[in-house]
C-alpha cells in the first residue's frame, strides 16, 4: 500500500475490511477446463450470463462436434465398406450402426490406398471423440464438485454416446485397448444420459465415484494423442 | 518470464504458454473479482470471461502496462459490467441514504463490526468501492489502480480518501467505542 497520503483506516477496521468478500481457494483446474471448453465454442455468450446460459451457448457447438465426428465416422465406415471388396475385414462383423448408405465403388478409387485411408479416418474419429469425451467428463466432474447442475449434460452425453456406439461398431474397435476404453466410456455416458432430475444427487455421486474408481479421465487423456486438445480449442473440426 | 516472450508463445499456439499465462494471473484475477462480487459462481464466471477476452485480445496488448495490470483491467471491466447487469435485473439497488442509515444503527442492536462494515462497503459508490477494495484490501498501489482503471493516480487517491471517510462516518460509533 504505497503512495497513500491519506490517513489509513484504524487497524480494527482494516482487519474487518479484509474479511469482506474474502476469496476462497481458487478452483484452478475447474476454471481452466471451463475456459478451454468455452474457447472451443463459438463466441457470443455475454459476460455475466449465468452458467446455464453459457452451457447452452456452447452446447450446440459440442453437438456440432459430435455430428462432425459422426459424419467423419460414417465416411470412414463407407470407406471401410469399399475396402471390404479389396481386402479382408478387420472384424468378423463390421456392420456399422450408421444409417448413412455406403457410396458405390468407384473405379477410379485406388484400392491400394484404401486401408491406410480408412485406418487414418477411424484413428482421427476415435481421437477426436475421446478428446471431446475427456473434455466433457472433466467439466461434468468439476461442475458436480462445485454443486452446479448442468441441465444440458444428459443431452451432450447422449450425443457422445451415439458416436461412441458408432466407434464400437467400427473397425476402430479391433484394437482391444480402445474397445475396452470405449465400452467403459459407454457405461459412464449412458449413466449421465439417463440422469433423472429427481434422483440427481445420489446418481451424480455414483457417476463421479465411478469416474474416479475406473480412472476414466486418466485413461482418456492417455489415449488422446498430443495436439488433439489444441485442435479442439482452435475449432479445427 | 518476460511478458512479451510469453505473449509471443501464446500467439504462436503454444498450449503450455497459455497455461503458464493463466497460472501466473488467475489468483490475482479471481481474488479481485471475488472481492467485487462476493459470490463464487459469479467470480468464476468473471474469471473465465476475463481469460477468454485476454486470450482473444492479446494482439491488442501494447505493453504500456504490465500484462497482469492489463488482465486485471479486463477483469474489473467484466466484473463491473456483470454486476451492473445483475443489479438491473434484481432492481434492488440500495439507496445511499438508506444504506447509511442501516450502517449506523444503535451499536447494541448490531454488534458485529464485520457485518456493518460489509454493508457500508456495499453502500459505497462503485468507484470508491473498487479503489478501496483494490488498495486497502488487496494491496494494489495507486499507480496500479490508475493503470487498471484508466484513471489518474490522483483520482485513485482522492477516491480512496473519500471511501475511507464514508466508512469512518458509517462506523463512527465503533471508532468512539
């Protein structure tokens, strides 16, 4: 407190003033997660808006991501179907859940390039999905810990669940580690998707306990290639 | 680390630099907006918005003040705008006279100095309150306050002096007691 020519407050008043709106410990990680998610969303939510309004503002973008990943996955599945004609399938039953019809084979498609191309498409789709799921679950856990009720969490979880099931039915799940991760992730997402408003308290605790117990976030972070998070932030997809 | 070097790393897309910038300044930002808002949810909202804007506008930072001061100026702007909006929505602005009366009741009826001081601080005009909280509570210098709020150092000193005078008057019976 330098440069003050005025008489300072009495010590008793000064001490009382320091108790005015005394800040608690900074929730660094939760805030960082919120900032990351918000930066990945379209700008437009105004400062001072309640959290629910901002979640509503960013959720459409999350859904757009999900739709983008689903579209990418459907494309990958389509390419995979193409490649079925030129090489053995990776799984015994690679029938996709995606309703998108496979494009007809094109004579100009270089069959030799298909395996590398569809593998890359699946890898990209899986990586983006896992990155998005990790961001969502991190935010979800932080919100639960802080006592917030993210009303739109079930809707986002349902969107992620749809993509998760597409991936589980795709050749990407031929990798056992990825398949186990997707299966465990499916359980968590299904629980959040089915959250009933009247039983949220105990259900939320069960879900977050499960997240901790299974080390889901750690496993997701380990599975997401470096740079995927940055791609989300910059809105690459 | 030099502000300019950190900024150039952030602008180059270095994710670790973004986190470094956040880690360096989040404590100060959060404390300041919490002091202004007095509510954890609002403080988190304002802190988030501050960093969103800071990252988005780093290219506008000219280095005329320290990066921390620039970020705090964003934080104060975000918090005050948010609080004004909330105040309008709640339409429960406390008239100064009414607040002053509330702050100087019979001592025996309201013995808690902290509560009375808090109400007296709430009743200060916005400019006085911000300067008082920044200087006497959070320990900013008048030079920092001036750069953060975009006012002259003398203005900051004058506002602090008036804020203290109002608080002393509001709590005169405590001072005499």
